């Protein structure tokens, strides 16, 4: 399953900009923003660091933490800009407390994998979970869910 990484910040109501879409920020412009990020080496942070390294840019975040909920809250409070998966910020985007920051960086895609042994007993709860995952893949067109019989 692929989830694109998103850059989000506190929603700013600026006079005369209602309904307008700001131009995407260049990697150099992104680097000037205060970031609140996951710790170095964690999945989304690693991908952002890799994308910026292609432009010889390294970020120095104002806050680093492994707690995604804390990062969302810090971004909502205007402490900094967060780079997180969509599912982490969907509620804040819908509530209007965060807005997306458009950038010229290529979208970061993350993959999730689920493995289970086909020849082993599957409990009713596990079967329900697998059905939910399959439904999610089909509903959100996230690729294919494969199985391995080894």
C-alpha cells in the first residue's frame, strides 16, 4: 500500500488570498521553513532527507520526536511545518487547522506490506483483519495484496 508523504502547516488566513493557491515552494524555500519532524532515520523523515539531499540540502528541525500526534499538534500551533503521511493529518486538514504546503519535490511514496503464512491456521479475527485490508486495497486502489505460499 502506498501513502504519499505530505508537508502540512498551521492554516494561515492572509488578506486577499482566499481561494488562491500559492506557488509550490522550491527545495531551497522549503529549507527555510521551521520543521517539526520525526527522528532522523525514521521512515518519512528518511525519505524527506533523501529528497532534499538531491539538492544538497539538509534540514535542522526545531523539534524532533517519534510521536506523530505531537507533531500534528505542534504544526497546528504554528511551531513548525510537519512532513507526515496523509492519514496522520486528515482530521486536521478537514477541520481546517492545517493546510498543505505545495512543493516542487517529487511526491514521496511509502509502501506497507502484510505477510502471513497461507498454510497456517488463521483465526477469525485474523481473517476479519485480512478482509478489511483487502477491502481497503480495492477501495483506495492501492495496488495488489499478494500472498506467499512458502
